[in-house]
C-alpha cells in the first residue's frame, strides 16, 4: 500500500410557510366563517398564481427544480382545497404568503425583471440549497431594473449579531430556529436523521487504483451517477454508475507523479487537477483530453485546488512552498495580486458559497481567511486561526446553511486531532469561533469531511467524515449528546475522503489502499 505522507512536511425556503401553521395560528386567535367551494378554489388559484409569478426567482438557472416546485405546490393546494378550510382563512394565507414573498424577493415588477435577473447571474446548473445561496448573496445577481432585497442576507456579521443572544442560551451546536421551523418538521413527518442516513449496503466497489492511495473522490455537480477519483499512481478515473454495471469511462493520464487533488467545474465539462509533479492540468471530461498543462509558479509540489465558485476561469491552488496562487486557466498565468504566503504547506482550500471569502489551511495547524476580489482575483489576507500548533489542517469545507432552521455560516475542519471540528463564521472577514467537535480517529492521514448537500425539513443536520478506523462516520451537528448518527464499515484502510451525489441517494468513499466504495442509501 502506498504511503500517504506526501501531504505532510481544506435559505430557508418560504415554502416552509405551511397552511398547517396558519391553521394553528387561526385556531389560537379565533374562528373564521365558512364559504362556498367555488370561492375556495378561486383563492387557491390565486395562491398558485402568486407562487408562479415569483417562481423565476428560485434557482434561476435550474428550470427543472422550478417546475418540480410549482407542480408540488399545485398538488398541495388542490389537496387543501378539498379540506373545507374557511374562506377567510384562505384569504389570510394568500395575503400573508404574498407579503412574505415580497419581503423575500422584493416587489414584483414587469416580467422582464425576472428575466433580467436570471440572465445577470452565472449560467450554471446547481441545485443544493447552499449553491442557491450564491445567487442570493452575489450583488451582481441583482436585477437590471433595480430589484433588491430589503435585507442583505450575505452579511455574516449581521447574522451573528441577530443570533448571538440566542446562541448563548442554546446547547452547543444548536442553530436558531425560524418561526416556521416546527411547521416544517410537522409537514415532513418524524423521520430522524438516523433513519434518513441509513444505508442498505455497497452499491459498487472500484479497485482500479488498488495499492495507491485515493486522496480525493467527487461526484460531478448536480449529477447522480457520474463520479471521479484521483490517485497517487498519477491518474484520474471518470466513472459512470448508471446504467448497470458501473464502469470506468476514462482514465486521465499525464501527471508524472501522484495526483493530490482535483475539482469539477460547475458545468462538469472540465476538471482541474494538481500533482506532486508541480503542475496543474485542465482536462475535458467528455473525452479525457488534456487541454492545458500549467506549471506551478514556484515549481513546487501542488497539494490542493478549488475553482472560484462564480468565475470558473479562476482556480486557486496551494503548494508545498507555503503559497496560495490564483491561476487563470485560460491563459495559464498567475493572477496579479492573487498570491499569498501561509506558515506551512498548503493542504486545504475552500470558498464560501458566493466566492468572496477563501479559507486555506496548512500543515502547521493554521487556517487563514482571505478576501477575494471578484473583479480582479486579488487576495487580501484577513484573519488567521491557529487550530492547534503543529497539527496539519487536512480538510476545510464551508457551508452557508447547516440546516433549514436558520442561516448559520459554518466551517468543517479536519486537523489530525482525533476530532472533527465545526466552526461558526462570525463576520465578513472569515473570523472563526469553535461551535463543537466530534470524536474520530485521525492523527497521521489526510482525512476529509463534508456537509451533507441537501437540507431537509427533518430535525437535525448532518456531516460526514472519513477516519483512520477504516469507517465512514455521520454526525448530527445539532444533537448535544450522542451525536453519532451512523457508521459505515467495509474499508480495509483509513478512509480519506467522502462525497455525496446531488440527491444523497449514493455516497462514495475512498481509502489509503486505493479502494473506492459507493454506498446506496435505503429508500424510505
């Protein structure tokens, strides 16, 4: 088995406003008068019309999601129309929903505004709620006709001020509930996280890289069945899980030493990879062709990489000479002002969802935050946190929302402390405050972790991590005691990385012996 020591020496939806919640409010405040069935149907048609008019503001570049959303809304409204609720209550719901949608997205203007808004943001297909946050936070995503929200939801500092008093009175790891949280849970039922993240077993095992560690495995963006993994044997495998049997579509070869990291572009048409051979390569995912080879500006081993989430023409890399560089993959040049030095070898990188904050972790236990200039690609060093002196930071994962309960910008960090660390982002400069930790085994391997990509109405929020005990661990970040939700056993070496597909039906994990296991979640 190859050594892995190369790295030593990373909106609550307004749909939660349910009719059931309004019924509870009305029953507490008094009764309403009855009315005819035709009037009832007319009110529900008006509610659906309001939803349809605002629907263009939801995931503007993913029409399938909007279609599914409005169909589900129509189904729920038809069902409620048969329930015989009083017309006055229905009209109250219509007014309240219209007001909340207006507060959330701004007053409706002519149809062209929605189109201008859709056309003003990046044309990519991303469905997880954390990615939707990009559109909410990016000031460039405002409509051409001046459409604005009443509150800037991109302000970490504002949210921290709003939540601080409540955080102090809640158990560690808790989030601040919204007014519709209980109604949201009631609508979803009582499915627990343990039930939600129960797995039926192995779906497939890929062993094409056996005897060489696979430090990174990733599903393609918004894709259920396309998977890639990189290996210290110097290659990258592109795999397809459906139709059965799962197959290796392409093996990308060209690096002369081990591949340390890679990333999919938003549209999945290209991949960028970094290698211990001191180069990064740009690959066409369709045919496996190497489009460009770019040498590291310092001629140093490249240890990690990530795309700028809004502008995929820019990629950030970290190297063994302690430097972070912003690279223009079209020109192959380093961006002017886009470099900075850390205290050690750069092992992990992560942007926040809007791409305005970058965190970088090194092998001496420090995490640095950088302000990223969206126009120029310039990096400005903002804050430094010493997680633990001398303990390598092997993984950083950023998330704007931990659960639907409340916006709670967070960072998930692995740092060879036999713990998985969850930090709160408390201001716009990326200052971190420790929320809680979870016990895992990690002292000598570059283990990574992730937030679960989807947020449900269920109680709790989940994170997943590899571990040196050869298991995949699931933790509930909101449960004060006994946070462990599940543990998957099947690897025969330390688990280095984990990745969910877009709908969480499949989970992939890779280990230090080169094995990749795809796990299938139980269908409820």
